[in-house]
């Protein structure tokens, strides 16, 4: 395994998660390598390296064609948007990555996408259903 152990100091050695997992299994090459390393540095402990995540990165994890269409149906000009969406999907089908082309159109059409994230998680639908149930219950109860 290439660059499996990186020396930090006499008490710590940086390893990958995969190496740390395999080093705990008797007889594996990683186990033997860690055993050799511990001969030189008996107090050494494995420290797994962590990858920094970009907190400000915009993700489109739940922005599928179905969710885009669902969102478009809730707009005032839904018919026009759905027609345009269908045209964009068909035109993008010949491209190498059709989803990226449709996503680019969607984000250009709705630049405040981040404000719509709650819509895609379904929170709005649950809130709407709850309010509909409350109004139905009020209208069903007999007047005193």
C-alpha cells in the first residue's frame, strides 16, 4: 500500500481509514507494516486523516427532474414553465450530460433556489396538509 503511514511524530502516525481498518486484522499486509512501524516507535498511535468539507458548497442532491417538475407545477405560470421544461429536457438529451443542462436552465430561471430548498424536502406539503385538515375539521364541526 503506497504512502500508508505518514510519520507525524514519535507518538502519532497519520494513516487512511482503510489502512487503520485493515491494520486491525491479524495477518494482513497492513497489520505487518503497522507492527514494523511500532518496533521503531512503540508509543505510536494511529491518527486517521480527515478531509475538510466545504460548508459553503451548493448541493443539488434532491433536485431531480421529478422535484423540478413538482416545483414548476406550483408556480403561477405552471403551464408555460412545464412546456419550457419539457423542451429543455428534450433539447438536452443529445448532450453529454443532459441533467447539467436542464439544471443550468432551472437555476437560471429560479436564481433564488436556496430559498426553495424547504419546498423540495416536503416540509411545505406537510404544512399544507396540516392546515387543510384543520380547516376541514372547523367546517365539519356542527355549530352550537
